[in-house]
């Protein structure tokens, strides 16, 4: 799958390859990021009371360690948080509305 994404605040197009899929608990994917290197994501889902706990592990190369700590990781974390808010909005009904069965 080719996707246009923001990676640490920069727009780019990347091709994702699914490397593991154990629905619905786990999936993993890898991509080459132009002029950066490789990125790998692994997502794990688990029931947590009435909700779902989502854990994400991200590994990537091509970034200086200091730049990674001070700039890249905080931006990636903020982008992930915004993505989870959008996912939650897409999956849950609006207040006062019931989900169709």
C-alpha cells in the first residue's frame, strides 16, 4: 500500500508491507522512508475494561540519536496521539447516537 503521510512533520509517500497479522490482537508493517531508511511498526490490541488498549512499537533508522530524542520522537508521539483520536472518533458513535447493528 502506498500512502502519503507526515513523518515527524514532513510530508512523504511510503510503501507499507504487512509483515505480521494475528487478527485482532497484533499486526506489524515495514516501510522504506525516502532519504531516511526503514521504519517498522508493531501494534498490539488488548481488551481493557469497556475499552481497548493499543500499544505501538516503532523502530526506525537514519536519524542522529540527539535529533531523535529532541525532535523526532516528540513529533511522532504527538502525531500518533492525534491519529488515535481520529480513529476513536471513526469507531465510536457520536454522543447521543446509537451505533447501527
